[in-house]
C-alpha cells in the first residue's frame, strides 16, 4: 500500500502542476487575445477616420471632374 501511495502522490503532484500551468497559460493567452482585439479595434477606427478624411479631400475633385475635366488636370 505504501508503494501505491508513493506512486500516486508524485502523479497527483504532477497532475496538479500540469493543471495549474494549463490554467496560467490559458489566462495569459486570453489576455493576449483581449489585447489584440483592442489593437484591431483601434486600427479599424483609425482606418475609418482616415477613409472619411480622404473622402472629404477627394470629394471636391470628384465634383470638379464631373463638371469640368480640365479641373482634374485632364
């Protein structure tokens, strides 16, 4: 019986350590994923802002080109 207890104790310790490491790795991975999601949202917001700014800049040229091709430098 002592030998069985001796074998199960290290196994239990290893299993506990493995579960603890798995939990820690999952927590770290979740944190990294959350951080990446925030970065992606910031990039998308920046993209939309720059796209709107570009449309404001380009719009007068589109209108001018429709009315007068020479205004576009053609």
